[in-house]
């Protein structure tokens, strides 16, 4: 058992002494300061402030133990993210773990590198702009300023907000800023990626269920809407919701109540709804895939976020801010960019928007050794697509000389490969960052011949 002050601290709960020793030793060598115990009761020896803040890695001894483990950890004051380690690859147990409030469910044995990377993601400080209201968002570009001005005006009201824009434009960061600037700022902010929810469990996960409501429902589950009571729920990829869930969501917006699966009566909730989509919902309505009445309820205020290509003034401020945040996460100094880097950054079209910019900077930091990120760390990734230093005005069409047109499939495959490398092959986190569902990610990986570590087969690279 060890404890010390530091940014990378961790609790391990493992009943088997040898496995506990191995986990603590391996993660300790990877830079974690570990407090390891044989059972949850022993955590009472840890000072409450630290017990509340640290992420927890806990082994579950058998199937159906996930919910009990999370409840026991919360009962002794562990409020940080929980990763559960299961004994077998069970989809039912994984779903029980996530419904119980675990951040992830991994099956033993887990490579230490993957485990450490996932813990680092969960223990990381908020990304720039998250949790600090609008002051934390970069908006020097006129298009982004207009969007945030509208978001500020909407923040003080309860009206539903619909954020639209391409993947990676920062919709969740804006949603968090709206929440932080609203009268509900002290309430919970619950983010849900609707595209990542298994279709058979969407209603249960969003609206809750009673014990015995369906096979595997061995305990009552409140649902995300009741978790957000008194605060804000953010429904990302809302256009992915299946029709039955759309009907129930409409009831929440109209009546302020949810219908848990298997319940005899609806439950009142006080929740502000912010939703987001990268789909053309008008086209989805015309095709009969999305309810028009639900659209009008969600789009009390509709805010379109511009792509990064239309925000050239924001590229360098965003790059500096993300580099500083990533350096804190990685525990290393950052003193700026080397000669030529800023022109290189301004010379890219950024089809993946702010998320792609962040991933490129993160990978450059991994590829470089010193506190100044050199141009070589960026050029190893991809060449700029227009001459360095060539400015493109916001909204101006790109000419053939200024911007080479690449096939959409090539851009998409590169973005997926980049994200897998940045997330070290963690499928759930990769899908979250790309703004797509896990099933979509798996399908695209097969389509483009991309391995889980982000590498592509030679045949696929050659087209």
C-alpha cells in the first residue's frame, strides 16, 4: 500500500494479493502513485478528500457483482471515475457495470499500457473550455463569436438548445459552457452519446427501468435523465435515436416526466436539454427517420458551429491552448512551437476540425522530446495542403492551387487511424472522440482495413 502527493494517483481494489501486487507494481512503474487495498472497507483509512478525488481500479469477483462494487465504492465516499476489471468477456456484465455508473469495464488480463492510458484519460483535467463557461472558449473568428453570442443569450433561459455542426467542431464544449453560465450551473451536467447506445437498451439507459423489467434487469436503474435532475443533459448525436426513444424524449420535453421501462407511472424530472447533431435533421424528417414535432421541441434555439476552416483566426490560439493542456496531461513542459510550425498549422484544411487539431498536437508531443515542439514532429504526420503562410479568408472558396481535394474516404480513414493511435486502441474512447458509435467505428475499421492500433494494410493505403 502506498500513497504520495502527485497528479497521477490511483486506488486499486483487488482481493487477490498477488494480482494486486502485480497491478500496483506495473502501474507504479508507469508513473502512478498507488493506494492498493484488498477490499472496499480498507479505503476508510484513506483521507476523505483524496478518497473522493482519485480514480478507482476495482476487480469484480464474479458475474453480477459490478453494481454492488460501484455502490460499495460510492458508500465509502469514492466519487472519482471507476474502472471495473471483470473475469470474463460478458456483454451483459459490461452493460450492468455501465448502468451502475462505472466509467468502463475491461476484461482481465488487460495490457498495462492500455490500462494506464484509459486511467490517464479519466483522470485528465478538463479540456480547454470545459467547465469554465464561455471565458474558456476561443472565439476570435467572427463566425464563432456570433455562435457564442447566441449561446450566451440562451444560457440564462430554460429553453432547449440544438447545436449543429460537423464532427469535432466543439459542440460538447459549448454545451458545457451554456450549463456553466446558466442558473443550473451547480446541478449535474450529464453527457450522453446517443449514437453509442445499444439500440435495445436506449430507453433503459436514458429513461431508466424497474427491477425485472426485462431479462438481465436484476436491479432498478434510474436512467440518465433522472441523474441529470436539477441540471442539464447533453444529448450528442440526437439524430441517431430510434423512433421509440424519440417518442419518450418528446414526452420529457412536453410534460417534464420520464417513463421508466417496466414502471407503473411516469416520474417527474427537472432537466434542461441541450442536444447536438452533425446530421441534416431536415433531411432526416423528410425521410421519415426523425420526428418533426421533436425537432421543434429540441430546437428552441438552434446554434450552428462553424468548421475550423471557417475560423482561421482561431487556429493558433486553439493550438497553443490544447498543447498546454496536453502537456499537463502528459506531465511534461511545453514552451511553444518551433520555427515553421505555426505556418504549417495554418496551412491545413482541418477536415476533422478542432478534434483533429488536438489529435495532431498530441501526436506531435509524443513524437518530440523537448519542451518546444519542432516542425519535424508535425511533418511526420502529413504535409500541409496549401503553401505555408497562405491565408484563406473565412468562408472563401478554396482554389485548386490553394487546396488539393482528397477523396472523402481518404480523409475519413486518416481521421480514424489518427484517433485510434491517440487513444491507444481504446475503442470506446476513439468512438467518443470521433463522435460516432462503436458499431460504426468497427464497420469503418473493417472497410478501410485499419487495425486497432491505427495502422493500415499496405493494400488499403494504396487504394
